[in-house]
């Protein structure tokens, strides 16, 4: 019995100490988006205003939206956003927005925009850690939700760093292409 207990405790400790794999990382609300939230637009047509892009896209009856939450604004994020921008160029009805959380500042997005001239709006969440109802995992540097009109999530992605997100940019673009059809 003592051996069994020792083995069981050892197994639990090993599981808790194991590094999180990108495929195992979960972030986001699940089957449907978690509703409206306010952001400050740093770039795009609404630059300088506080608004709800989820509300905007719903009001415009967009057939699909790519919602990207990020804890970092760097070259890897730009790679991901450029892939989504390419999809939007041939699917004008696709809604896209990047939401900075956990310390991403307006200056970070200004610099990214100046360097890359991104089409997707770059915004900062009103709530520093992002909207609580979206259940963003603090271990996920990037969370991507690809959802259909009405809020049903067709595909979600979570990455421990922006490099991993950039490496999957083609998969995210493919998911956006599929859902906007």
C-alpha cells in the first residue's frame, strides 16, 4: 500500500512539473465567444477611440472574425497578423482585430504598425489582462479565436510564445479562409 501511495504521489508530481506543450495549452471561452468587451483602438479606421469590435463586427453581420489576444508585440506577432491580413485581402467581409493584454502598450503597437503597415486593427484591452469572461490563460502569450457570425468558435489556438504562433500562421490563415466561405 505504501508503494502504491508513493508511486501515485510521484505520478502526480511528474504531471504537475511537466512542461506545457503548445498543443495542450488551452485558452479562451470554449464553444462560443464570451460577448462584448471594450478596447482602445491604436491603429485602423477607429484609431484613438474606445469601442467594442465584437459589437462592430456583429452589427456589420460579418460572416467570420479572427480575434487575436496577445501579451507581446514583436516581429513574430507581425508574421501572424500579416498571414491573416492576406486572407482579408481576398475576403473583405472577414473581421480581424488584435487585442493587446498583460502589458502591451500603445507604443508597442505604434512601432509594429510603423514598421509593417498592418491592415488588421491593433487595440489594447480596457481590462489589463483581457476580458475576464474570455478565460485567457496567462501562460498563453497568444490566443486566437476564429469564429462565425453569431459567435460560434470554429477554431481556437493558444501559444506559449509569439514564435510558436508565427510558426502556425498558415494554419490560422487556413482556418480563417475556411470559416469565411
